[in-house]
C-alpha cells in the first residue's frame, strides 16, 4: 500500500459541511464567490447569492465527496436522492433532512415543487432536529427546527 494511502482520513458529509460554517451571502450588489460557485454547480440562472441556496450547499458538499446528489436547487428534490430512513434511525455524518418551509399548511413530501429546506442531520433533541445547512439566516450554520416540519430523511452512503 502506498504510504500516503495509509494515512488518508475519510470525511463524512457532515464533517466537510461543518468546515463551511460561517460562509454567508453578501447583501447588495456584491456576491460571495463561494456561494455563487455552489449555486452554479448545476444551474446557470442565479445571478446573485441572495436566493435560496440550501440545496446548492448540500449538492456542493456531496459533489466534493462524490456522493449521490439531487443536482437541483429545489430543497424537496432531495426526497428522491439516496435511501429513505426513519428519523429515529438517522445518523450524523451520513444523512440529509428535508423540511417543509413557509406558512402552514404545507403539502406533503409527494409535492416536490413546494417550498422546503434541506441540510445535513446533526441530531435531534426532544421535539427539535438539528440541521447543518446553507442559507440558515443567510449563512452556513447549525440550526434547530421542529420535528413536525421533517418531510423525510435520506441516507447518502
């Protein structure tokens, strides 16, 4: 075995995503080039970073790790990526969580065109799920969401 290969460390999607914590969109006419690279990985239409980019962030991290990805800027597109797992079986480092977004009532997971949010599973405590994602308060961060908003959990590995 090659000497370098013996020392290679495998990163999980969560660990890599965490390295982007703090990256944020820039208000006004200037755009964050990192956010723009994420947005334009699969879509050419975004002209600025002040658009929903949670799915772009998730796609970017998965692209870097050569994991399955949705190749769409729609958060709910992740409901067809990887394999479904129940929230109770979700694993930090291996799963993404898709949430509904917007005022209630929201359609169920069968409606992919509806508003949503996606990020990497960071655990859950009681009635809240922790999500490490992009475009959370306009930046990459760890945030809490009500479990009642979870549409699905998908395993990418």
